[in-house]
C-alpha cells in the first residue's frame, strides 16, 4: 500500500526501489507496514516509522566472514542496512570503522577495572558521528529521486549533509540555529551548498523544516532527518556493529551514549538486538546509559521523575550539538534505559568542560562538547555506583573538539610566552631538571 503522509513527495508510481535488505517501513507503535518511500509517520496512528528487513539467513560464521572481508567503512555491514548491494561503488563519503580506543589511562583515573573503551567518532569524514546517518540517507535520497539534500541541524548534521551532497553530486540546502559555534558554521558552509541560519533555536528550525516539507517550496527535497528519517536512523546501528566487532564479536556490558533527539541511542540498541538475532554475538545482558547536559535535559529529567513522557525544555548549554529541547525519540530512550537496567543522567557545563579536558589529558583525544557530556555523565554514574567499574564499558565520543573550541579556549592556552633564549626558558621553570 502506498500511503503518502507527505504532500508533494510522492513516488507511488515509481518502480520498487532497491534498498538491499530493506523490505518495508513499519510503525514502531502499531506495527502497520508501508512500502519503502519518503515517509516518516504512520498513516494510522502517527507513530514513527522504521525500516523492516529481510535479514540474511545464512550461518553466523558465513556472515561474519563476509563482513570482515568488506571495506573499512560502514559498507562492510551493507547486508544489514537499507542500501543497495553495490553501495560501496557509489559516490558517498564512506564513513565509519572509527577507532575503538582502549582507554587504560582514563580507566585508571576513573577506577574502572573491567575495561574502558572510547569509540572515537571524531575520525569520520566531517568529524562527527553524523556522517554515518547521512551516508545512509543519501542512498535513500538517490533511490527516491530527490535532487536537493536538506536537514534541520544542531551543527554537525549540516556539515555532514553538505559534504555528502557534494560527493554525491546533489544540491544541498541546510538549516541551523543562527547562533552556532563558528567551527560548525564554517564546516557546514565550506562544501559549497546553501546554509541558512534561522533566528531561533533548534526546535524552531525543526518546526520550520516540517512546514517546508509540506509546502511546494520543498518539493523534491530530501530532509535527511525528517522525511528520510527512518533510513537516516539506521546509520547509527553501525556504531553498535563496529563496537561489537572491534570487541571481538562481543557485546559491551555497559555503553554510554549522548542524547539529542535520542535517535542514535535507540538505533544502537536496535543494532545490538539484530546482532543477537543473527547469532553474531552471544545473547548477554547489556546496559544502555543516556547522557545529557543539565541545560538541556528533558530525557534525564523524565527518567529521574519516573515519567514515560518527556516534557520539552528551552535549551541553554554549551553542548549545542545536543540542544534539542523536544527530542523526538525521548520516550523510546526511556524505555531502553529502563529495559536494559541503564539510566539517563545529566551534567553541568562546567563538568562538560572538565570531562573534555580529562579525555584529552588521559587519552590524547579531543572531543567536542557532546563528548564531554558523555564522559562527564560516565564519571558521575561511576562515582554514584550506578555504572559498575568491574564491567566492560564503552563511552562514545561523537564529535571533534576543534568544532567547539570556545568550550575550552579560556583555560587551554600557552603555558608561557618567552623570548627565544635558554635563559628565558630556564626562568620559566619548565625544564625537566
Ligand atoms: C547529533 C549528535 C548526537 C546525537 O544525536 P541524536 O539526535 O540523539 O541521534 C550526538 N553527538 C553529536 C556530536 C551530534 O552531533
Ligand atoms: Zn502506527
């Protein structure tokens, strides 16, 4: 059935699209299925749609070998993603297979004995995890015949869309709150697409984009996180796949994930579940923890209050990439944190800065504010006895500190400025002896 919930973007007369193992869209709330298309809300109950698959049926060993023989990017998992089988040959930014760093120095500092790892997604092409979700959305945009790639962004997504559109040969026009960090603005603009600053916060930007989709002005536009959202979301599953593969095809015991809209967290859980179902990892319990900044903590507040619904907030935090006051997937994050025995917690901006510097000082990884939020929450939950230091724990660093220099620039400056002479250096007291 070709139900259209988005005016103007109809593809119902087009031949069946080839998105590999993706079989249909299904409603997360009522389970109703729809043909693959640029849809995001269930026509019956308005629940969010997600991709349903015909997953591979061979033996786990065969599938594992096939994945391991694949390219060193997310396309090694193409049999589990809504992309055509020949995706690796198409012009795309090919993100993924970023480093899983065994963070022994950090572990010592935090008292973790069970193994602490940082999944460092600053190593992606535009230096954030958003390249993963955009790479998938680009394939959907191609399949549905969209000519302009767009998004509402808290910063990183705009850059990822700009870069991916440039590589794919698509036009791009992206929307951001007008007051983002300079690093994010430049990163979004440099790829040559259109960049529009909206006078408002992210939730205003998002509302504007929803209006644009329903208007003839937005005809032919693929908004990666709105009308392509079901496909976009699947990109985050690759974090789950990579972490397990890099741990030797094993689930982590605990994982700490930042929350903006909550999409990434819910899809990492989906990725773990798929690996279990496919027999690629042993079915063992794992706990998922969500991280927010205190200045934008609607999901954390709901978790602590025992609520099932998330009350929107007006964001005010330095962690702008996570500043979504009305997170679409908030209720699902609550479900997952509770189901797995995890938690959702928040930290102050000061703790965010401390955590950015802690990660840099102990492991040589310069994360952005979202990374500071995630590590800050990890530390807080270890100190509170909620995260078990004796278990294997993975912390995500989802972006690059170079994009949020302001967060640490006041306290990260030259130790001394001296004349180019040994006397001056001696006087500065920095010599080893
Ligand atoms: C977008 C983003 C996230 C999380 O986004 P979700 O909307 O929750 O999927 C995390 N970290 C960074 C750096 C981001 O840009
Ligand atoms: Zn439904």
